[in-house]
C-alpha cells in the first residue's frame, strides 16, 4: 500500500508539471509550477523514507517537512537561475573580459599569449626569439614594413643566401641597400609563434640588427606601447 501511495504521488507531481507547461519540453517550465511539482515529488519520497503514510491520523507529521521542502525547492528554482556565475568564475581564474564573454556565449575560451619587453638603455625594444627554430634577436621597428634578417641569421635559419635575388630596395640606418624576399617557416618571440611569415634578407653587411616589422606585428591580436614597455599579444 505504501509503495502504491508513493508511486501515485510521484505520478501526480510529474503530471502537474507536464500540464502546467502545456505538454512542452522541460525547458519551458519556470517559476512556481516547477517548484510545486518538485516539492510534491520530494514530499512523496520523504513519506516513503519515514513511514509517515502508515498511519492516516499522523499526516500532520508531513506538514513541517513539506513546508521546508517547498521552501528549499522554490529557492533553488527561483533564485539560483538568476545568479550570473560567469563574472565570479572569471575573477577566480583571472580570465580577461573577452574570455569571460566567450564562456558566456558558449564559445571555447581562447588562450591569450603575451610578451612584455622593456626598453633598453639605448631606448630600443629588443626581442629575443628564434627563426625557423634557430635563436635570433630582433629590434622591434613599427616603421619597418616587414621582418628583415641579417645574412648571418638567415643562414643560421637554414636559408641558402647564395641563391637569393637581392632586388628589393631597402632603407636602413646605414643607407640604401637591396634585400631578397623570403618566406620563413616561423618566427617565435617568447610564447608567441607566427607561421609562414613573409620577410626580407638584407644584403651582406648592410644591417646591424634583425628588424621585427609590420609583417609580424600585423599578425598579432594587439600590440601596445606604454612608457618603457611594449606588449605583444597573440
């Protein structure tokens, strides 16, 4: 008998929710209908666990538990859906506003790689990295239209400079010269790695520093000059 009463109560609770939402999906149920239906089903389970239905004269024992269950269920249904956990979680993990927005939109958060470089004593920003996997340093030059390599570093990166055609005019601190167009497999600065980069190789003896120009900088998400620092973000 007790089992049948519990089963009927559960079915009535489910039927109540179904009718209130008009036979639609569960996502259509909000507010008090869901709270009432869930409370009724929880009350039935409580009755089974405590045996409160064995004696019809002690139904009053269910009043207090019913009130508590109904209140807790209503609080969960009404209150918790209104909590915006995205800002809280983003602060906990130190995510950026953009990452938090992606999470809120259901997108996969993208990792934001950044490199911060301090101006040296000569007022220049020197970035240390590699070209095609070989170590190299660069003078960051926003006025340079492309990445320009010295002949020696180009050769270390596996480029056969003897086969290059130095036909592109190039203006450097040492004057006008010629350079040869090449495509680098990759250039890495810190945690930032750019693949398939167009560059120039300067004629022998015409360049003192490799230049990290706009063909690299344009491939970044953002770069920013602030005081004695420049920040590169991929």
